[in-house]
DNA sequence: GGTTAGCACTCGTCAGGGGAGAGTGCTAAT
DNA sequence: ATTAGCACTCTCCCCTGACGAGTGCTAACC
C-alpha cells in the first residue's frame, strides 16, 4: 500500500498533468516536463508498477496512463498540497459578503455563487431540514380591505411572507389578537412539535378564526416545503467547459440527474458527519451516471451545530487542491458570518 | 408577392416537414408524403420558382430545400393554422394556477414554467419597469431588540422584505410612527416621483431617524433593482434537444448571451406595442449570434394596461403554430388572473 | 541491481479516395 | 402544363494507409 518516494512523485506528476490537460500522460512527457533526473524508460517501469497496484489505468494499450479512482484517492489523501487562495480571491469573497443583507437565503445564494465562480465547477448549497427549525416570530399585517400579509420568521433568520384573503368581518384588531396567540404558542418551538400538539390548542383559542388559522398553518407548511427545496445549484454551465462534457448526451443525462432533488440530497449526505472537507471520487458516489464525477463537500455550522452543507461537483479530473481549499475557506467563512448574524441573538 | 394556391401548399408542406425533421426537404418527399396529385418533377419546378422568389434556400446544390427567413415569415403570416391547445394542456394550466398564492412573483414564475413545459423551448417572462410601479404599503415590524423587518408592498402585488439593524434607542412605537409617515407620503406614488421630491419631505419629518430612513430607501431601491432583474428565464435545457444545438460551442454562445440581462430586454422589446402575438424570425432579431433563433412574444395586461411580456425563444425551425397558440392562450390567461388578483382593488 | 538505450509492436487519428444515395436541372416527349 | 428520363453534383460513409505517440521487452551499462 505504501509507495516509495519516487513512485509518489511520479503519481503526483501524472495526476496533476492529467488534471491540466485531460490527455492520457506518457512516460516521455513526465520525464521531460517535470524533469526527474531519469529517462522515460525508468518512468515507464514505475508506471507499469503503479498500474499493477491499481493507481493508474490505460485507456488502451499504448496510450498514456490516466489515474484510476484509487489513484485520485491516494493523490487527495497523501500527495496534494492545498492551494491556498490568493489575495484577489479573498478580496472577492470579502467584498461580496460585505453588503449582503441579513437574510439567510441571501447568504446561501451568495455562497453558492462564489463557490461556482472560484472553482469553475457546479456548486451546491443546502440549508438544513426545516423540522429542526424554530419559529421565531409570526405577524399578520392588514394590507387592504380583505387582504393581509402573513409574515413568518424562522430561527436562523429566514423570512417568508404570503398574501392571503380575509373573511369579511375581520378587523385589524382581530389580526393583532391572532398574531399574539400564535406567537405565544409557537415562538421558540420546533416545527415538528407544532404540527403535533400546538395546533389543537390554537384552534381552541381561536375558534372564531378557524379559516385564518388554517391559512397560516399552510404558509408555515409551505415555508418548510419551500425551504426543503432550497438547494442552491449554480455554475452548471461551467461543466460545459470541461472536455468530458463535450458531448450533448452526457450533458443531458447530467442535467436530468441534477433536476432530481432527492439525488442532490443524496449527493450531499456525507454519511459520517465529519467536520472538515469530504472528498468523494467517482464510484464512491455510487450513482451509475456519476462515475466520472467527484464531489467535494463540507458542513457549515451555526455556533458549533452543523446547519447545512456546501459542495462542489465536477469531473473526477478535478482540481482537487484548489477546490478543497476553496470549500474549506468558504465553509469557515460562512460559519463565521452566520455566527455574527444570528448567533448572539438566537437564544441560549 | 402573391403565390398561387399550389405554391402555397408546397411551401407549407416544406416548412412543416422541415420543422418536423430538421432535414432539407426534397421534391420526392413532398410528392409522396403530402400526396399532391403531381410528380416530383412538377414539385421541382415549383420549388425552383419558390427559391427564386426568396422563400427557400438550398444548403448546397443538390440537397433538398429549407425555408429562408422570408419563407418562415410567409408561413407564419399566411399559411399556418394555429394549433389550439388540447384539453389535457388546458387542464395542466388550470391546475397549476389553481393553488398558486397571490404574489405576483409566483404567478410570473409559474407562467414561465408552463411556457417552457408546453412549448419545449426556452421561456422568458418579464415584469414591467419598476419606475412605473406604485408603492402600496410600507411597514416596519420590530423583530428583536436591535432588529426590524421592513416590508414593502408594490402595487401589482409584489412583496419585498429585508431585515435591518436598528440604533439602540428606537422603540416599537417609533417604528410605528415611521411607518405612518412613510405611508402617508409614499403610498400611491410612483417610484420615480419618490426619488425626486418626497424623500426630502420625509427627511424633514423624521430627522431623528435619519439612519433608518436611509435604510428603508435602500430597500425600496433594492426592490426596484431586484425587480428589474426579475426576468424569468427557464427551459433553456429544452434547447439541447434541438438538433441545431447539438454542438457545445453553439450552446455556450447561446448561454452566454442569455446571461446578459440587457440582451434579454432587447429581445423582448417588440418595438411597436402591439396587442397580440409578435413573431420575430432569425435576422429580424438583429443580434448576430441569434440568426438561427426566433422569438414569439406577447404583452400581458392588467386591466387593459400592458404590464409585461412573455416570450418563447427557439430555433428558427420552431413549431410556430403550436407556440403562437400557447403564447396567446397563456397571455390571455395571465391577464385574466392578474385582473382577478389585483384589478378590482388596485385603485381607480 | 537499478538504469538506460534501442527496437519492435500496438493503437488511435487523420487525410485521401471511391462508391452509394439523394436530390437537382434540363430536355424532350406526352 | 406536366412528366419521364438522364446526367450531374454534392454529401456521407467506409476503407485504407501513413504517421505518431506510447508501450513492453531485451540487452547493455554503470
């Protein structure tokens, strides 16, 4: 399992070269470009060894080698040095968070954009499952005769609103009452609890407004649905620049996969809830149509609790060093920003 | 300029066949498939005439003909019969609007989705320029110590919110006051006016809260920016199914074009503000990289006033009969729904 | 024993050539 | 005016052969 120093160097050179050029790498190239002090023949012998050990593959006899899944894995685990972000990139990140508003959806979207932009691959960001979320605040605002806005604020700073119709005989004062009852009952509780027990109590207190209560609960439900769907997915077009996606059929199957919410969630489940950055390569992703893709993901946190995941999806021939650095940096950055925004106030 | 009956029939057959198959159409095919009572040779003569008159083109000597821009134009103007929607499609439309909420952005997005889904091309929907919009309502809602939500409701039913920080010494009561002043001054005025004169008055009345006023104005500004950007663009992937977009380079140039807001707006400017459906074909779009595309667009209205535009973008080889019908149907449908939602209440 | 030069071999790519097929235009007959 | 026949054109596809990149093996070298 362990490789001697020269084999490591050669494997690293092959992986890096293949990542750059997307062409199978030959012994001559390696010997020349990375000037080892040895001849191509020697490299060839080493490459044959590496292939036998499972780190390299040959698309056909007599073409160069390309890294196998195992080769990439070894590279990621032992060989690569994270390529830390340069000052311009850090600057870009700072600037793009600076003027952002306080709402979590904005922050998420912004992070996704940055992720795609900095890596040139596809970016995914998810917020956590709503059931663990807490309702912070509910308010009914009279709008016009016959209409009102329901405003729901969730704990990590998400705001939802909806316009609803009112029965004829409701006054602004009634709305105020309803808001109060709702807040008293709901505030600070998790979504899952609300659905089970609280709703009955509220019904009792607000029998008069049966219809309204129903509507409000609907919005809350919708918020959770909406939120579940809120996977940011961006930078898919970046994939078109990768030579492995130069035929339309491949692109179409990938796109249709990415349209499936469920699959995206699956992609992001790191299994273990590791801290730190997780890299899954090719077959490790299980899904048959993704064998030529890799995912680099990490969880971001709010005051130490894992809140959601950010991830980059690209071809297995991915710039791991760069991507891992970016994901790591953005995760930390995101956690820090969320702490600043919501941490101190969000109780406990 | 006028064509005799047989030429019309032949032109129609060629256009329809080419739209179906994407292959140049030969005289034999026409004679056989569309059983005219005449031989291919006759058709050939007619086709030669049509080519001379500018309705057809030959990719190279001795291949079939394809319609020219002018050919499509004649087809759209004189030959095609609109393919009215079948019951299943109407049903789909009804269902997808039924449970939709009252907010305009939802309605827009829904319409865009439907448009893409029904036509299998790319769909665009724009809302009108914000400057003509009217602020209906503003409210500050205290959220926590130190934070508040600003809620802005625009006239055609769009709602925006933003969380903002408060100075230490502001009370819920202060917020109420500010809301009142804002509403008194702003309600019912157009955005453009607000920016010029009202802001000064408000400043005077609310000197104490200078910082807050600024933040609120910012949100309003942002709303307008956000709204300007709010061009719904969907179904772009449908394009990948069209043979004319089977090479990646073409797709990439198209995508990069569609990323440019300005260009999209230009695409949707119908020049004349016609009622009804406008079709622009190939070169009529002006833009060099869109010579092989067509746009079918129409304005939707709120109580008779044009409010925004919906459009379908596809290859020149587009199913015009179908698309025109869908655009027409959805425009009317959309106008009707908007009237129901906002019409009766929206002043006047 | 590790390293290297040399050499035969394999395989993919690319340009060139030829045949098949589709479609045309023209001419002459109907 | 219509049609059949025919020569012509052009694309597409397949086959071929040359080329180049890269390999594996063997024998020589340090």
